[in-house]
C-alpha cells in the first residue's frame, strides 16, 4: 500500500494527513499521554508557571534553530557562525554537532524524513536516517538538559514508521544531545526500547479521547500578502 503523507505547518505546529486521513504526530501523542520525566517535573516545581513558560519557549526556539542548522550541515550547506549564530550557546551546539559528525562518520544520510504507520495511525518527522558499518541508524537530535524516557520511546515509534513508509529495517537507534558538558561537547546514547512501550502510551492517548483519534484542529488559512485599500 502506497503511503502519501502531507505535513502541514501552522503556527510552529505540525499536522499530518496520511492518505487524506488525519494522523496524530508522535511528539503530540507522547506530550499528551506519557508520564512527565522526573527532570521535567523538577523543572516545573522549581519555577513559576510564567518563568517555566518563558524558559520553555526559549528552549523550543533554540531547538528549532539548531535542528535547522544540523539539517543544513548534513545536506552540505555551509553555515556562517559569525552572522547567523551569534550567541555562545548556539556556537557550542553547532560545533559539538560537527564534532559528533567527525567522530561518527555517517554515510547515506537522509534528514527530516516524514514517516507514518498506517497500522497504528500516527506520523512524525525523524531527524536523521543514515548508515554506519553496514547498519542503518535512526538518530534523533536534542538540545535538552537530558535524555529522557519520553525521547527514547519516540525513536522506537519512528522505527516502526520507517519500516512501513520506506521498507527499511532500522538496525540501531540513538539520541544525540548537543552542547553538553561532556569532553566531546555532546552525548550520544544508543537506545534500546521496544515498540510496545510507545504503543502503551498511544493506547493511553486514545483512551483520553474516548478510544478514537481526535478530530484535527481547525486550521486557519491566511493570505500570503495583505494590503489596505487606502483612499487618498
């Protein structure tokens, strides 16, 4: 069965339609239905709602910018650190990513690949699919303070979707966390998680919505150009 996936990006959110049917995203499922990691619980306990929200927005913006930078680098684009990445934090993340690439030496790289599971009805966008020493690796990039269980089941979900969408059997999974205090500047952790762990979370997600995938959110359509008809 051919899988046709359309990803719509509205207000920094991703919405997936697979063969014209709305599928929830992997991260949306996990964010809503998975237990909050201990480190994240401590973060919310130690900050006011307002400060936690501000920090989260800043972290999301950094993560999004770094993911874009890593994708560009993996696709052969030269980055201008002086003009486009001026903060020390951004430079540290990018340089640690470059160091990981030199250390790991992946080949046959695919980035930002959209995948879906028709069997389980979910979709997502994986960061990196590559080969090393004859094995297929699925790698997710993080700029977070740690590698949490929520992240680990995310790559397990992607592995199933890669098999269904691309017909590729993933041999190994990993999470790369950049900008860390490790000597190399990064943390690279191989993930060994069974799909059943994500499936349990997905069942909880469905239970929260009366056993069904919820209706897709209303998506407003905005014009590309707008002007006022000012009479003089």
